[in-house]
């Protein structure tokens, strides 16, 4: 399933393999987490959240489980729940790489600019700090500071971070630059970078542009294809209906 999704862009085969894996081991956290990545790629965010909520319930001291759930909430625009989950991850693992950046995004989406600034600056990854500075500068209208942060990112990461540059340009409303960097992302990382891009709230400004639908068609993430894929098997979510104990 992992190979079909990440290496082959074969969403249909990935769904088949993950349905089988979940049927064989519905309580395996590794399988649930990876199946949730597929659910996100397909736009089944409720299913992804259900899978990851199960992981957080069955392994409540796993920082990874809480961080993965927070990310799914973030993609679904459920920012308060995302914040709660990422804070749970940080309580368990204060140095969790990238977690403060995610917290900053959640706070910024809720209008807490100063809280977001502090969270971004606390991230253990330089990329997280620089992305956060660019986003704060966008909000404050300081495009020179945003460009400076992007320049530092490019100096350190080159085209490997093309999707992140696209996020920053989309966030500031520069759709032409965002689409240019998404094209670089496709050429550099194939479809793997788009497993979340398709639903990332930062790309919301791009979705009414005809270029977005054309790009999704090009990479094989068009609505018709995604809607036709049967995933996940509903029985894997039955834990929610099982009485405690």
C-alpha cells in the first residue's frame, strides 16, 4: 500500500492493500497511520480523523499519534481541535520537530498572531522558524521580510522545499508564484508532495483558479478519480460504536 501510494501514484491499488491490511490488523497503529495518509490524499478527511482518533485513544502517550491527528484536524480546518491535539503531542515530547510550526499555523488561523509568532520561533527546525516568519510577515503586510525568510529557505533547501514556497505565496495571495512553485514541486517530488496539498487550507486561494483543476488532473488527483475509489472499509471505524471495556 505504501509503495503503491508514494512510488506508483496508484491510489486504487493502495486502497485495496490498505483495506486488506486494516481487515487483518485493525488495531495496528502503523497501519492505521499510513492508511490515514491515503484517506487524506483521497479527501476523506473524516475517515482519516477517525483512524487517527483511534490511534490517540488506544495509545494516548504517543506524541506521534497526537501530532498526526492534529495535522488531520488542521487540514480539515478544525483548528481548535488541532491545537488541542498538537499541545498534547508537545506535552509528551516538547522537542517534537515541526510541532511548534504546526501550532503556529493553528493559532494564526484562529487570529492569534502573537501566539503564532512565539510558536513559530520555538520550533526546533530552522525550516519551521523561517516558514513561520514568512507567514507572520505576510499577515503584517511586510513582504520584504517574507521574501527575506523565503530567500533563507531557498539558500538552505533549494527546490526540495518548492511546495513550502508555494504555500507562502498562496498565503500572501500571489497565485502566479504559487502555481510556478507547485509546478517545480511536481517536477522535483512527483505526486508525493501533493498528498496533503490537495486539501491544505493554505492553498484555498488557488482552488477557484482554473489552473488548480488542471494541475490536479495532470497529477491524477482529479475529483472524479478520487470519488470512485472505495476507501476505507467502514468496519475499521467500528471501534467508535464499541462500548468501553
